[in-house]
C-alpha cells in the first residue's frame, strides 16, 4: 500500500495504491495529510498523544460513486483540521452502501493540530482528474504522471488533486 505525489502545473495531487477500497481511502487520506507537513515532522507524529473518534460522511447516489465519496471524505478531514484542530493520522475504514446512500465511517486516530507545524495549506479538494478504480488480476494502470510506476492488479488505485 502506497501513495505518491502527483506533478501538476498549479496544484498538487496524490496517487494511491492499495489492496482494498478501505485501505485506498486510508492511503489517500494519509497522503493528503503528509502533503501538509515537512518529512521530518511526519516521522515524529507517533510521538504525540493520539485521540480516537468515529467520523462519518455519506452521499446520495444511484451507483457506487467512490470518486465523490473520497472527495467528501477528504473535505471532512480538512474541516476537522481547520475547525476542530484535529490532525488526522490514521483510520480504520468501513465503506458501505445503504441505498440510496454510500457511507464512509472511520475509526480515526488524530492528534492536536496545534502540535504540528504545517508548510502547505490545501484550500480545497477538487474533482479534477479524480479517480477510484479497481484493477483486476494482471490489469495495469499507467499514471498520468510518468515519474510514477505502473501499477498492476489485483488492487485499487486512486488519484486526487488539491487546490493550494
């Protein structure tokens, strides 16, 4: 399970790769938070006291619109950061369908955001080039950023671009 920073002209993005949809959501969430802080700070996150909570988002949809769900979820993480001073560190995800809703419920681990110096501000999560895709056995995904490796299934892959 991994994530990489995507090269874009004006914004910044991440590409995630995981063995399951819930793990992909976690990779994209951790990737977004790692964009906000310096690498040396990221290594120190485990030294801070962690808190836990359940955060939940849902969307109404007639199909499995995971792209929209991840966008709403990442916006929720940014909201918790800016309004509640909760810096997301990790989570255990449950993604389920309860027609007509798609629900993402997460047992999150977070720290006090005032303890973390940030070097970047994300203004918004964009739908530009957003992608959530399940790769079948042997199926190959070629990221739009040619500096990233090609990814081979079975797995889940996702892209998200952020307005900075």
